[in-house]
C-alpha cells in the first residue's frame, strides 16, 4: 500500500470557521509533511513531523495548527483563515526525515481549500 | 541554501516523440538527492525518478530517464515515446540539508502538453 489519503478533497470555509484537514498513511513512514501550493506554483513546505514530533515549522502563521496523533495520522487545524490562504494543501510522507538523501516522498491528492 | 531552476515554463511535444525537461540545481551539500515529480490536473504529486549525487549511472525508470551531469549541476528529465497522458506539470526537486533533517526543495515546474 503506497498511498497517502487526504480528506476532504475539497473544502469551502468562511473566515470565522474552524475546520481540519486529515492525512493518513499506512506505509510505516516516520516522517510526515504539510505543503501549501498556490495555482501554477511549486509546493511550499509548511511543517515536518519526524517520529510524531514537530521538527520543522517554516514560520507558518498560527491560524494553521498541525497535529500528529500517531505515526499514521497527520491533521492540519484551520482557524480564522484569510482568502489568500486558499490553495491546494498537500500531505506527504517518507520513510524518515533524516539525512538519507534517497528518501522519496509520497504525496496525497491534496485538499483544495477555498476561504470565502 | 539549495536552489532548483527550471527555465521552461511550458513545453509542447507530439505523441510518440521524446522530450527533455531541463533542471539545474545549486547546493553546497556534498550529498543530495534529485527527484522528478509529475502533477496532473487532479493535484497529486507522482514520483517518477530519483538520482543520488554519488550515483555513477544515470537513473532510468521505464520511459523516464535522468540525464545527470554533476559538473554542470544539471538533472534533466527525458521522456521517451510521449503519450497523451504525460500532459501535466513536472517538478524537479532536491533533497538535502545539514540541520539533521532533509527536506524537498522544488523548482517552479514545467507544464508539458502532448498533442496527438
């Protein structure tokens, strides 16, 4: 099973709403990632979890709150977002987040988020 | 700091022809990995091929091959016998890092359109 599953696939939310994006993998990977991708742009790294601990936060605003309940699950809690936060949010996982340079990342299909 | 440069915003190729997508990189890390991903309009990032900085041979995966020229810091993707389903955005990425964690840095991408 080489799959990363993200739910929901599409999400429309108001600026006062609270919502969560979910990501699941069953490949035994110990590193999980959140990326944000605007239209016609490359993915931008937001967070890295390694062994269920937050290892990298790329100066992401606090209205985005990641959570890793266990090694298979990764959530992204959203609160008080702005219209400019509308984007494709991609989750990825890899065997590890260390210095093994041939570690490929497996990506989910993403959640297309629209903030109105 | 790592940098990936893809200078071709868009490429056109006829079905069954070969096409080369350019990628150059810059890094001070002695050890790094280079990846190519395909992103169809559905959004999922699909891993295509990997090349390690110490690999002597160019990587190949089916119709995909990577033309790795280390001295020139280039890692071009060659797709042979293009198919209509190859139409997508293609991202070159590099994994490297010296802080104990390695992350993927993406280029801006090349949109490939395959015509009948």
